[in-house]
């Protein structure tokens, strides 16, 4: 071990790699390709004793050929009972990926980067191992472990990288880092939350200066959206968003974005398994706008914001519906109601909206909004009739909206406990229901 408490060489990394999906195949392929090295987050996590989410490797050239050869090895090891790995190639960027049910390996050709202007995509050229390390975002991600050739078993790292990793520190590799690529501001928050690391003093100052200089305005909203989605997919997304808020990233994106981590945790505790935690958290970011602005104006602002971030239309609309519904749902949940009345108020609302409304109202526990939301989400919304519209048609009810009206009236009676069990009682109640 080195004085930092980390391995002085890459031996432990290679040993840990053997235990991971795709690891043995990577090492086998490295016997043919001596230029292969594990790099970035994968090397960082293995040095920390963590299992990486995916394996990142670099080669001098031929990322696509390497990916196909690796895929063949992994497919052969998995056998005929498994789906063969999928290979994705991006020739323009010199990258490729191998995906299969147990893992993923990302392959990139070593490169150097330069930026023609702040926030622009980088101009890329083939680079050395040193240049490839120095183009990365933070020192703790600028570590590689060669898997083959004469350097196998060693570690290669940018200056301060191993020291920063041991001491839990996030440090950019050069002064212009946040100006060249402002999405690194979001990554600073993500890594801080995920790893529990803190920026060093200079990096913190550079981040603050970049935000004050409106650096995020120089990068496309699509790239910001990609980083925000990654934050929402973190194992602890609440911590990631809290870090973004504390850093000032959210306010720099839009002054009306606001994040309350305690509210988010209460809402997530109410959210049922079929809910979307990522969409709930995104809707929570929009709550201040939903509660303070004119609804029509708020809807348009939300649409423009989410659309620019390139969220899918389905996710965008679900988030908007959820955030905009919360103010009225809080009032509905505060009122003691029969189950049928709760159905009328909540049946068409998303689980995210009901969970958020329950959490907002729960700021005053005496009002019982959390209990009402929990009762709806866990029990009442799952109540169903045994009969269908076909049963009413067979009984002589004419086709049309009357079918749905009778079924809804019958469901309300069932929710309120006014029906005996069984399809016969339900059918009789539906036939007796008033239009």
C-alpha cells in the first residue's frame, strides 16, 4: 500500500476485475491487445473497494473491433441459453459499447481534446495515455490500470489523483475546466453526492465563478438535460439534487427551480412501487412555479423548460400534470372524504402528484394529508369491479357513455361499502344506477 492508503500498483484492481461480469473476458482480450486499460470511474471505484456500474476501458485505436471481439468472448462464455451481447459503435467519436444482461463495457480510443469556445463540444484528435487522462473532468477520474503489455499491474494517474481519491477530494484538472464544459458543474454535484467527496478550495471557487459568469448558458439545454437525468438515476438522487441546489446549479438554470430535500423524502416515502421516483423529484423541482404562478403561464414555462432539456413527451407531460395538480390536491386531501369522493378527486391523478400533495400537506401532520394520500395509493385506487361494460351490454344497457357512468356509480358504492360481494350484486347495482 502507498502512503495514501491506496494500492501502490494496479494488482488489486486486476484481482477485483476478475470477479466482475466481463472482467475475465477483458483480461483475456488484453493478452491480444496490449494497449487496453481500465480507466475513469471503473478504476476509481475498484480502488475504493466498490463495484463499478459499468467497466470503462481505453485502447489506442480500433474501439469497434475491440468491442466485437470482446462481445464474442462474452457471448461464448454465456452459452446458448443467454441472449448474445449487443454491440453499439459510434465511429465519429471513436467509441463503442458492449451490453448484455449482466453488465456493460464502454470502450473509447485514447484522445486529446480542445474547445473552440466555452460550452462547445470538444474538438477531438488521437492522443497519448497522458493526454487522455488530462482531458477528464476530475483528478479522481483520471486514473487508469493497464490490463496488458509491459505496464500490466501498474497504475497511471494524473497529478494528485491518488492523493485526492484517498482524501475524498474533488479537484478539476485545469483552471478552464468549468468554462470549457459547464456540464461538469452538474457532475461536481453528482460525484459529491455519490462518493461523499468535497471539492477542494480552488475547485469550489472555480465552480462559483463559472456559475456567477453564467457558464451554463453557453452549453445546450440538451446536454444539461442528459446530466440532470443521470442525477435523477443516482442511487441517492435526493442527495444529488441537494448538492446541485447547494452549489447553485439549479438557480443558475432557472431562478424558479427549488428543491426541498425533506419534502422530497416524505413524498418518496408515500410513492407506491408503480410510481416513478425520478419524475416525482423532477415535479418537486417545479412546485414553486406551480404554487405561485398563474396556471396557464406556469404550464407554458414548464413545457418550454422540460422540452428544451429533451425529456420524452410522455415524461414531460407526466411531470407537468403532477406538479400543476399539487395545489388543488393538497386542498382535496385535507378534507375528510368518503372513498367515493376520494376516487372522484384522485382517480385521474398520477401517483407522483398524490404523493407530492400528501407530503406538502404533511408539513402540518394534524391535517392528515399524508394518511389520506397513503390510503388512496396503497388501498383504495386498487379497488376494482368484477363486472365490465360487456356485462352491461349483455344485460341490455345501450352502448354509449351510459355504460361508463353506471360502472363508475357502482364502483363508488363498492368503495363506500354499500354493496354485497360478488358480480351479481355489482351487476344489479349497475342496472339500478341512475344515468
